[in-house]
């Protein structure tokens, strides 16, 4: 999944998290703008554990226009990384080799995300 792009932006969010949901429309816009580039955006709703929260997450994605790939975490992903997440939204930047090259905690607006993504992309493509 990471090998296809120079940079993958993995946004960890929660169905209970207002700031997470408020930034999703702009992340959706950025996903469209970066489509066909060296950047992809992926969302992971960290609190999906049953059909009810899955449906809530799907509704939020539809309502916010966050039409980028969202992954439902499994136990392996939870044990590898998610168990250490203490706040959402948290965003992880991963290069094409699967190495975490940065992270950001907290919500941002579109311009702030674009600058952070572009700056991180420059670092991984040097």
C-alpha cells in the first residue's frame, strides 16, 4: 500500500471526535487535489469495534465528503501502533518503504495540511 506513493498521509480519527470530523471535508478536498500525484491520504477510524460504530464511521465519511480510502483497524494494526495513540486526530506520514517519517497531533485547516504535506514530501523525495 505504501510502495505506490512517495508519501502516505494516515489520518487516525474517531467517530466521537469533533475536531477529527471538522477537518475531514478539507482532507477530502486535498485527497482529490493530490490524486494522481506522489501523495495519498488514508483514514483510520480508531474506535470502530462493532457494526454500530462501523455504520457511524461510514455515515461520517459520506456526510463529510472524505472520499479517500478508510481502513477499519484489525487487532494486528491495533497492537502494532494504535494501542499507543493517546489523542485523535493524529496523522502519521509514511514513506514508500513503510517508514514513519513524521507525525502531527491535532486538527488543522486545509492550508496548514497542504504546507505540512508538501514539506514532508520534499524531505522524502530528496
